[in-house]
């Protein structure tokens, strides 16, 4: 692997803990003065990598990120696509997995790295993980071999691991190792060297041009099952005005209660054209409808399998597909296929 001395990275600085420092008098966390960001990392000046940054002012906590922010990220990448070797998005960790998943669908035929990263401790604090996360992300965003980009994917880099963005979930609010990809292997590990696992990385078809799609439909809901859930609760969610798709968070391998009222409610919703996608509440493993009797009904109620997708990936894939395609059959067809490595389909 070579870091080309003249490589260039665009840093999109959206906010999150990484962008904070402690006020010396009050001790409270506040956004750093953006111009001082690179002062915290003098190493970058000597790396030979040219880093340009675009701040999203005011910087935002990622709990406030919503689809227009994804759109802004996508459009900035489109506008600057030819001028940079790769892109690094500094983002709060709380909803980073949603943003990375959304961008993986919105940036079709991506052939350059888009690396999301952040930190558990603000960049201005002594023990912060920000500097290492950021510097390694910048290195990954410029990594090439024989002139070819090594990781042309939307990824999350955190602590020492590079994950496919749409396979990632925030797992820890305390440890520096904040993310995991439960159903897909890491794309790289950063130790003394950065080791890339090529067979896990997705490469676009040669010559395919970047296509940015920004239409998003937010009429989605999540219905999380629990023992004792009432008919009233289920019906309230399935009958939300204008609802177009529901992520059904089921038990184990995709199982649900066999009560007649539950089946009838799902069947009635799918008959109205509402998409229902089955996602297991387990982090690891896949939905396998029909393996147990408790999921047979779901198949006949018209529920689709989310296989081993994360909730973040299903929610954002639904928003993207419903925004881009009018035909329900087309949305269903695309939903049942892996578009950019977000799921493994059981045969
Ligand atoms: N609340 C912060 C955010 O997601 C947490 C973080 O950045 O780690 O913006």
C-alpha cells in the first residue's frame, strides 16, 4: 500500500463529540473553533496529504441529523468527486450507522472511499480517541495499490477497525470500540500496519459513473415486538396516516406471536400496499421465515425477509427506495436484493 504524496482528502465536518473541547473555565463541552481543528493534528501537515475541510455550521449532535443532512453530504461529495482521492465524514457516533447506511444507497457506483469517523472523547481532551480515528481514516481514504483505490465503499472507521457502513451498529456508549458489524467481516484492521481484507471489499463495475440519488421518503415506522404487545398498539402503528413501510422487529430467527388478530392486522396492512420487512431483534444471524411455525404466518401475511440486515440499513434502504421508485413491485424487487453489500441472502 502506498500513500501517494500528492493525494487529497475532503473532510466533511458535521459535528459530534469529536468536534468539542472543554471550556477551560466551566469544564463544559462546546464545539471547537473549526479553524483550530487541524492545529490538534500537526502530523497531518507533514504527511504530504492535502486535507481540505467543509464545516457544517453550526456543528450538530448526530441525534439532530436527518435526511436533509444526508442529502447535503451526498451533494458535496458529488460536487467535489473528481478533485479528491477520498472523503472523510466527521460525524457524531449516535446515528453514524444510519448516515453511513443511507449514503451507501445514495451514492450509486461509488468508486472512491467515503469514511465516516468520530470519537468517544472530544478532540481537545487529553485521552481523546479523535486524533487516531481521524488520521487513520484519512490514510484509508487515500489508500491505493497500483493506482487503484483499495476501499471504494462507504465505511465506518473506529478504534482499529474498518467496517462496511451499512453493516454497522453502534454497540457501546462508553468504550473506544463503539461499533460492530455483527453479520459481515471487517474490511481492514489498523495495527502497526493497516491490513486490508480484499475479499470482503466490494468493487464497482469498471467504468460505472457515480450517480447520486437524494430522494428520500420518511414514511417509515419500526414495530418492535415484545411478549404482551397489545392489538391496540400494533394497530396504532400499522394505521399511521401515510405510512408506507414498517420494519417489524421480531424474535429470534424472525418469529412472532400466532394470535389471529396479529395475523389479520399484518395481512390487512400488506393488502393496502404497506411494506412490512422482518428484522430479527438479535444482532447476529439471519431471519429465516418458515423455520419455526411462529414465522409461517408472516409469510402468508405478505411480510418480506430482511435477512441479516441491520435495522439502520433496512430503515434507510426503505426511505431511499420509496423516495426513488414509484412502483411498489419495483421497490419490493430491489428490497429483496442486496444493493451494495447490505445483506446476505439465504438460499
Ligand atoms: N451525542 C454525540 C453525537 O452523536 C455522541 C458522539 O459523537 O459520540 O453527536
